[in-house]
C-alpha cells in the first residue's frame, strides 16, 4: 500500500493505561463511522505498515482509545506516539451528491455565479477558524473560505466547483479596490 493511495485518517497520541492502549485522534466528521475498522495503516518512516485493531473505544467526537494487536504494553504504545494513521481511499464513507472531500477537489475549476470561470484549485488549507480553498487566479493565490453560502455545488463529471464569492474578495488579492492614499 502506498501513501498516495490512502487518506490521512488521524494520529496516534499518548499511551493509555498499561496494556498497550493508545489515544487515537481521528480527523473525521463522524468517528462512529470508523468504530468497526479491523485495521489501519501506520506510517513508519516512509512506509505504511498494517496494524490490526483489537479494541476501539470512542471517547469523544474525535478521540478513541485503541488497542492494536501485538502492542502488549505501555512502552510499545509509547513508541507509536505521533505516528500517522491512513486508510485506502476506497474506504472513505460515501457522501451526498452536494458534499466533497477536500482532497478530491484539487485540480477542479472554480466557477463563480457572477464572475464565471475563475481558476484552478491548488489545495484546501485547514485553518483553526475554517478551511479555505487555495485557488490560482491570474498568477496569484486566492483564498476562498469554505463557509456559509460561498461554496456551492460540485460537479464531479466536469471537475468544477460552484461558488458565490463575496463582493470584493478577488480585488483584495489583485490589489484593486477603493483605497485612499
């Protein structure tokens, strides 16, 4: 299994108790969707290694206590702290037609309701306040908040994402506007 064929599920935190359990933090909307997992891939160095799950106990919206097979004591669990967890792309939960995963819109074209075709999505950055789309427009990077009614429908066939950009957003990045000197 290659990292390129997987999505980042989360990260292993501190050891928990004495029998090899770990706190695991998952970057997911609904942790319940993952409580029946039988295994995950753990990135060790630059290689993914399969780890089989013996017990998965949800502790909060994004945290679980996990016991992996063959991790038998606290010392072994401590050695896993900070390692990333991955799953194959085909294990992503199905989304409604109007929803999308951030990784899947890379390379899509932004089509605004007022301005038409604008540019290509480079990536999505997840900031503490909210995630933003990073788009290339006329040689500049533009940040588009993924909030409210700014981002609209996705068209996976045409590789486009509809937006309704706030007035003046592009001008902020392009150096235009009514600035007094």
